[in-house]
C-alpha cells in the first residue's frame, strides 16, 4: 500500500509489520486503523492525513478485510471502533458489521 505522505507511509509500514493476522486484507485493515487512530489523535479527524487513510480503507479491494475486521467478536467493545465503523458504513452504504454472502472472488 502506498501513501502520498511519507509519515503516513512510515506509520503504515510499522503497523503492517506488527500485525500478525494471517489474512492479508485483515492485516492491511488492522495497519490502516492503527494509522487512522494515531493521526486522528495527533491531528484531529479533519486532517488531510486522516482523510487519506479513510480513502485507503474505502478501496474496493479492502472491503472483505474491512467486513472481517468489524465482524470480530471484540469489535463491539471499543467506542472508537464503533464510531469509525458508523462513519465507514455511511460512506460505503453498507453495514460492514453484518455478515453478507460473499462471492467466490471475495473469499
């Protein structure tokens, strides 16, 4: 995954290296959410960096990983996770936390 901003790239690469998920899309989503959390804390939710991370989270190729991330058993326990999920649900027009029938290509 490539970012325009060097600090985003460095933070993503570090988070990705630390993520231990076996599925690549979930590992990418975990790393992106780590970057999102960090830069939202530092710069606020309206920063350019935060918006770039959201743009990456919304990529069609990450949709399966995003669904799996929000369908984890502990996803409902973190208010920040619920807030981000609600925002992404609005932006995608989906309910990412709800299981959907996946096509063979999504598996």
